[in-house]
C-alpha cells in the first residue's frame, strides 16, 4: 500500500482555503456512485501491471459493499483500446512506441482475457460495467457515463482504481467540471510510485475534490 505523508504546507493551504480538511461531512447513499477505474487483468497481471494494484482490491470491495448497502451505485470501468465499439484515439499512439501500443491493444481489446475485470473484485449483478476509450471515464464522443449518472440522480462520485495519476485523476478532474462532487479514495487507488500517487492526490485535494481513506468514506456513508 502507498505511504501517505501529506506535506504540512499543503495541508495548511487546504485548511486556509476551505476552513476544514474535508468538505463532505456525510454522503447520501442513493446519490453516490463508486467508480472503479481499470482494475483489469492487463493492469494487474499483464504488461501494464502495477505492484500496488492488488493491494487496493480489498478496500475497493469494502467500498462497493458499503455503497450498495446504502442504495448507491457501483460502476466498474474498463479501459478499451480496441474492438468493434472502440473509436480511434489518434493521439495515444503518438506518445508511445509502436511495440508498446500493439501490446496494449492486444490485451485491452474488448473480449480479450486482459480486458476482463480482476477476478478478486466482488462484483454483483446489480452493478454497472462501463467501457471507457480515453484516460478519463467521462471523455470521448461515445461516452455516456454522465447521462447514466444523471438518470440515477447521482451527484457524488467516489474514485478508486488505477493509475492514480492518469485515468483516476483524469476522471476526477472531468467529474468536478461536470458539477459532480468528487472524492478520491487514498487507499483505494494505485500508482507506480508513492511520489506519483501522492502528487495526484494532493492535486485533486487542492483543486478538484476531496481525498479520504476507505474508513472515512464508509463512516460518512453510514
């Protein structure tokens, strides 16, 4: 699990701006969705694997159970780089080697083993599985996640998954700018290094939402 050592200067800055560390004292279950980003085989036991990803799975499962209990929605988000429904993402291959792009497309093609959710995730039939085609779960012309949330009366999203500083932060930024309340779960996200994880959490905490532990979120859901 990532070590969390928040710099005192940034904590003080958050307190000065908001008056308290956490702006959400309680969470209305029916209006809350847990977005679990990219916890797929390719990223946990494949070419894009990150060591800390497996460690957050128990917390993700705890959060999913808590959200369901209070009438909230659990959405499992799957990154899709290729397949019949995947639009062309022209800028992605420009930033990667040809070999890397080929390898990732093979394991993240819809229907492949790498594209499937990690087997230790405690999914339920009532949950939603959502395909995403960019880093952010809200980006892209074919994306209907926002309308799905609005139709269910959801105004708050809890974000877990990987990678903290890429797809999870991108999703958090877009959610906030779509007028959704955002909470990044500090021990429910995974990155390649503690430094990248921490930098992303601090960025979200200062500008795009709140940052809480799994226990802090569950306590507010009760």
